[in-house]
C-alpha cells in the first residue's frame, strides 16, 4: 500500500502568474511491493477504463501533469505516464487518428491528458488566481466534476513524423484568450495568431469532430466525448489515485424496471431543508424526501438492488460510511427486505 502525505502549501507564484504553485501529494512511502504507478493503474483498470497504448501504437503520449511542464509546474501524477479513458473516448480517439492519417499523412495525435482524478481537479480549482468567470472558462468546478474525471474528455495536439509539435499559437494549458477557438478569426485579423497556427488547429479540430468529439470554445486542445448528464448517469468517476465511484443510476434496460421498484442510497437526514448544492454533499446530485418531520437526502436511482448496494459501497468511500439503501414503490418508501427476491 502507498500512503499519500499532503505537503504544506508552497506558493512560488509571481505577480504575473495565474496560478499558485501548490503540491497535491508528495513523500510517498512504499510499505509493500506495490508502487504508486501500479496502485493508480489498477484503480483505472478496475474502473473499466481503456489504456491508450492498446488503441494505436502511433498515438503519442506526453501526460503533462505527470511532469512539471504544466501551468502549475508540479508533477501531479508522480511521473506516472499512463493514459486511460472511457471506452467511448477510446473508440473515437482511434477514429480521429485514422482521420488525420488519411487527410494529413505525416501528422499524428499526441495526448496531453485524459482521465484526471477529482483530487487533482480540486487542486487546480483551488489554486487558480483569477476571477470566477475566467476560472469557469478554463477549469470545471470540482463540485460539478469535470468530464476528465470520467475519462470522457481528452486534451491533445499534433506532432509530425519527427515528433515535433505543430505550432498551435500557444502551449498546452495556456490560460488566456490566445487559446480560444471562438476568437481565432479576430486574433488572426490582429495578427496575434498566424494563418499556419490557425490552420494547424483546424486540422486537429476537423479530425476530432469527424470522430464525434465536441470542441471547447476556450481551449484548442480540449475535446469532449459525451455530455455531463451522460457522465453522471453512466460513467465511473475517478475520485483519487485509489478510488472510483460507480454511476449513480442504472438505466432502463433492466428487467427490474417493470416492477415499479426504485432503490436509492440515503446519505443524510436533517430536521430542516438543506440546499441540494450545499458543499457537504460533495457535489453529488442529491434528492430528498420528507418522512417523520425530517428531510432525508438520497443519491442514485437504481432499478436493481445489487447496483444500489454497489453504489452504497462507492458512496461510503467518499465520506458517507453510514449510507444505506432505501426502497420506493411509486412515491412511497417501502422496506427493502419486503421487496428483495
């Protein structure tokens, strides 16, 4: 087992820097034969994510947050250059590489980041030295989660046959308007971006869009596989380097749906109503019902009791050890033991 010890804050930011330099973890102590890399990779594999190296050997990998070559100048992944993603992201990425090879022989994809644990997302958010409006353009609020946390987003660029990065006008994770795809026309007119830089971006965008990705208007390198609602319903979320959370909902193709029984996981009870976006819910999409003059908060909508108990175990790992499964028939709560087969 590896123990991860948090470091004291070490702020090396200058007056021009956008971000504080705050390490997330350090001083790993190896107390068994396992290493950080094996524990982290096993977590990703157990979550059902796909290893990029098994997709197409010509896709290059340079995970920037496994180095200090990133906006925080911190090795957030402990040098672990593994690249995992959701199965649908993997399928689309392989298609995008084929599109590039067909339309622009000699160019190929390079991946800068794929699946990103929530703990890393939280650090990025907390460390950003910018107003809230600008922060939202560059970073997903960790309370609502990033598609990176589900392996449903990819950050990438292009390299040539010699392994040289194509010039996109800015480096990866540049926090400024020069990186905005939505402003390229104006930036080109002002000669802030060159025709070649914009053309290179269009090569990348065209291939990714043909493969089914959607673009980000503020980051030329960022592409999404699916929507946030899809992620919350169907995708595993990577919480930290050792933990993942299963999807909150089991979808309608289960036979149990016909029974009218719905299982949920109750995480809290309060005498007074609490806002659903309260920070104590850790960003979980909660619902509530009223019983015995109390407000009781739940997560998940499972039509299968096994999925509900799996969800309970996942919720317990992120700070709700007393969570338990409750059952509803219509809008009425019923005893779980009375409906279990």
